[in-house]
């Protein structure tokens, strides 16, 4: 028979175990979710209702995927400071760290290649990471590598995915063609040859039929995806840097060397139709004296490297590398009109808009509230270090009812964005409908 002390010890152990179980049950899991709470849990009921009004299901969870190393602000920062992998942040929990997804096994003594593009597909439930020399697909439910392709050795940059989620269009690694790839298997369907060489940035239309390839030169090639043919070229006034197209691919807005501003071209005719510069006092003297001692660093060696439309195209945002900020243009009229500027914490060389246009993500690591133009957070890794990546996506996931987030096969991607801040047809239509309704009421 057990002694009184033994019985007391056993009872105490049992109580401790039960208490520990209840305590652990209330702790966030590795992915930041608390059991019993819906994955989309904005700060209050009103915020959750507003999110549903913007198209989010009550069980949607928004996560930010940041590819590393994914940029260095044109050399301002070390591209290796955050290590290798894809860092995932929880948008609705103040962008707290969720996890790091391993990508490639690289020896510690070897410098990892920089990510050259990121895209995701709800149809395949995969995220695609481009490196110079390879394109890799990862299962978003398991974080496991599905396929890894090198093709003919000249892959890949700035891939985008057609609306059905089944075809990838990817730039070659500084060559004169695009790859057209099966998103499920990674098999190459063909190539689109271009007039321009040194393919770098690209843009795919919302309907997936038109693609633009921007080289390290003045000529942009317009390609037809279904026929895999180049159909025309656009010649800008200087070397083209980042570019963005509108919702119906009728206009392309391009950053250029030696310009704080952008040029606009008609995609259908191939003609440049507008040259827009920031106010001269903001930049011309500083740029003219850029080689003098003590002048601040210019990201990517040009006045402006980074351009994006808000989803409804009401605004056009342009990176200001001269003053470390972003220029905001009103885009509701025939031509964009400069409205304001806001500062960034470092040289911002890329802009991606979030799913509903609420947040903008900058390669300065800044997270900006689009409405207020205020920095509301920073993209940071698990050690609290800012991530100066140019390759990131905000994604929305949906749990299967009754299943926990993170269980294998239960995580379903339902919404994604383009790494380029392009206009979205539904958002533009909604803005125009609201404008017409207001005009009718005012009559």
C-alpha cells in the first residue's frame, strides 16, 4: 500500500500536469494562432466586420511572406543580414513573426543567391520562388519543396501567374526571352522571344494575356502570352527601371534612370504619351551633385526605383531615392498629379500593395497604412532585424471548418497579390461605380 507521502506526491504531480495542460492550451502555437479563435482576428469586432466587407471570410487569415535574401536597397544594406528562407509574418497580429520556411541547403561559407521573384497560386496552393538560375515551388500547406527547376540555365526573374493560377510567365536571367511554365509540374511550355535584351523586370496583365519585359535598356517588349509571340516594343527616353501596368494593360508607368518621376506609355500603340517629373526643387540639384563628397546614398543608383498603383488606381506611388520617401500622385484624372510625399526609414526600392489596398510594403522594411500614409510597422525577422527585401507577398488563407491552422493539407490559399503594385479590375470598377453613384446623388 502506498504511503501517505507517496499519495500526496502523486496527487501534486497530477494537479501540476493538469495545470500545465491548461496553461499550454492558452499559449500561441508555433504559427501564432490561439486554439478556438478564428484565424482572422482583427483588433475588434468592427475591424473584423470591415474586413469581411472587403471580401475576407471570417476564417481567413492574412500572412505576409518575405523572401530572403531578397534585396539590399541597391547596396545600402547587406543582403545576407537576415539569412536564407521565407519569413512569414501575421498581418492581423501586428505583423508578428510566425515561422521561417527553409528554402535551399547552402553551405555556410557560400553566399546565397538573392531571390529574384516571388508569386503564389490559389489553384495549386503553391508559392514560387525565383533565384538567378532556378525556379522552385513550395507547398503552402506543408512548406515542403514540390519541384525545383533550372531549365536551360538562364532562369528566372520576376515571375507572374495567369488568373487561373495554372501558368507561370517568368523572365529569363538577363536574357532576351520569357519562360512560359506549367505551374503544377514546373514543365516548360515554351518561350516568348523579345526584341529587348537583359530581361529584368516584367509585368503581366490582369487577364494573363499581355506581358511586358523591361530590360536594362530603353526598349520594353510587349508579348502575347497565348501565342507566345512578341507583338510590339516601347522606347522610353532613358533606361527603364521598375514599371507597373494598369488594370486593363492599356497604360504602363515606368521609372527611368536620371528621373525622379516616371513616363507613361500606351501599351496598345507602343507610344510614350506622358513624361512626369517631381518638382525640380526636390531633386535636380541633389542629383546633379550626386558625385560630390558627403552626398547621401542613392538606392539602385537612380533617383527613383519603385512604382505602384493602389488596387483601385486612385493613386500612383513613386519611390524617392533622393530624399528617402515616397511621392503620392492623384491618379483619378487624365494624368497623375503630384499630391504629397511621406518619409521612409531608409532607401525604399520596391513597393507592393497588400490584398485589399490597406497596407503597402516597402523594401525599406516599412509597412505603410495606405489611407493615412503613416508607417505603422516594419517587416522584421525572428531576431527583430528589419528585412530589406524586395520580394514579398500578402496572402490570405482559409481553414477547413473544424480543423486547426497548420495541419497538413488543411491550409488553403484563397487570395494573393502581384509582387508589382498593379491595378485590379474589380477595385477600379468599384471606385468608378461609387463615383458615378455620388455624381447621381449630387444632381
